[in-house]
């Protein structure tokens, strides 16, 4: 279900009771499968399923979606266009200064979508830099930061479909995104002349960049955030329950964050953490 009107509030604090009385919460999403996307006119995806579980437990019956470009999600949240962000967004220090992140919900790594046959033999971010390849990535996504740090020629795109089409059309040599997302896209367009590399943990200056995604709230909405985290902790403490929610969208137990990986840690800019997820940091994930 999609929200047609402006929601939330640009100032003040939004509470669980207010949302429960309203009967719904609006979430901003960028249309990145399998996290949060539209299919058959309905909002779906792994993070959406998680939200329906958590917000439902809080007495909020409906999760409505408002689609926008990835780079506009936090500005839209703070402007009151929606009440939270459902996008598996990376927890990064600069973003933590702008909004409040839940505890980690998904750990992930990066992969590369390349033309069929991988003519340049690309395997990771450094290989893109070494080959002088042209790259596309989502506006505001962590892969843009990786590219900038390595001096890679990167062009931001507004949504994942544009990234894939840039590779298909020869306008870019590679599209960098999370492995879960790229594999989902490739599986759903089997005739597209592209392939997806093995997932990897990006390294910048020799430091592994362990990533984790979370739901995003306004900084004033502390009561809502705390209530959300309480429900999330219950789900994460039961791997079978987390997997029941997430597995239908292509996630595996390797994407479940371990208890040692916290939002506080990631907001402080810890660049690499060993064994960040249940299956280790070198597995697929968002």
C-alpha cells in the first residue's frame, strides 16, 4: 500500500501511540530489491516484511510506502514526507549525524554487475580502479564513497534498474551494489547479458569495510526508535524467526548481524570488525 499524502512531522516527536491510533506508518523506500520495492502495485521486500512484523507487534497495522531516490531518503524523512526509511541503509557516521538508526538488521557485502563474460576481469573495487573502468552506483550509496576513495570514475544513478541498464547499454563497465540486490536483479532478468561477481568485503587503504543496514528514524523520535529496537532484538535473538521473515526474499543466515555489531560502533566509524555476522564478514549480505 502506498501513502499518497505527506506523513510524519518535521519537528517534535512521533510516538508509537500516535501511529497506533492512526493505524499506519509511512516508510520511504528507493525501490531496491530485495530490500524494499514495488511488485504488482504492492510494497514488498525483506525490510518491509521485517517492518510489518515489528510495527504490527507495536499495534501499527499498516506499512505504507513512498518511493524516492536513495539519496533523498534521509532528507525526505527529516522533511516529514514519511515516518521512517525502509531501505536496508548502511549505518555510516555522516548519516548518523543526520538521523537515528535502529540496531543493525542486515550485514552485507558488495558485488559487481558486469557485461556477460566479465571482459575486464573485475573482481572487487580495487580491480575497477586498476582497470580504469567506468562505474555506476546508487546516488548516496556507500559504493559511491568506495569509488571516490579509490579514484574510480563513478556516475551516480537514481535507482537499481538504471544501474543495470547502464551496463547492458554499454554506458558503464560495472554497476556496484550489494550482492543480494544484484543477484536478485540478475535472477529476475535471466535474459539480460550481464553477470554478477562473487561478493566481497570492500577494502579501503587495506581496511575491510564491514557494512550493516538498518531502519532510519528522525533523531527526535526516540520513543519510537526504542520501541522498534526492543522488538527487533527479540527477532534477532531467534535466528529461525529472523530467517522465516527474510529468507523468502533471498536472505540467508549469513546476513543476520551478530550481537557484537552495534549501531553505536558503526556510527563512531569503526571501519572493520571481524566476524560481524553469524556467518562471518566475508559472506553475501546488504
